[in-house]
C-alpha cells in the first residue's frame, strides 16, 4: 500500500482530532468542574448565596472587560461559613488542573491531596486553594474586582 501526501494529511488530522477529543473527555471525566461565568458590574461581583447548601461547592470563571479570566470556587462548609478561594494552588498553577469537590473535601486535581472545605479561607498552602478576599452581606457574596485580579498571575 502506498501512502500519498493526501492520505498522510488525513491520518495526521484524524489522530490530532482523536487526541483532542480524548483530552476534552478526560477533563470532564476526571474532576474538571463546570465553571459558571461571572462578570463585574461597576468593579463588583455579587453571587446569591440563598440556595447554597452546606458542603456545596461551585466553580466560577471571572471575566472582565480586559478579557482577564480567573477561576475561583465558592462553598459553604458544614457550619454554614462561606469559603472562597482561587481554583489553583501555589505549586500547581502552571498545570491549570485546579480543584474538585467531594463533600467536605476539596481535592487538588494534580496531586490528589485533599483539604477540608472549612479551611479554604484560612490560608494558602502547597496543595490548597489560595484564599480569595471576600465579604458576605446578608445572603450575598461580594467580591471586589481588584481582589479577584490579585490572582490573575496564576491564570495568565
């Protein structure tokens, strides 16, 4: 069988498509969370917390007018305290794997270590989400755009 340039091109494109398809499938199968888009209004992001149950975690993608994208997570721990952190850690931000949530645990998708959801606000660590400054007013989470942009260096 003789391999022509046309056939070779189709084979290469086919393998490339297969590889990309498997990569996307692996992200969805192995813990890559769905991200909900939020945009600042007058420099503020507000998230309604009324329907957040204890031990529920949601993942967000912040996008501002300058096309700066930053991922963060918001959860309510078993005591009802709102926990907010960037969807990255100091050690693994270059891999862009982020975290997933299982009950009271936040799992680093790179090294598969886990941290309690209740510890996200406390501090950053090797395989822990980086805490994100926030304020809770009534049933609303208030995030200032400059505080979110403080984590932009992890997502460039």
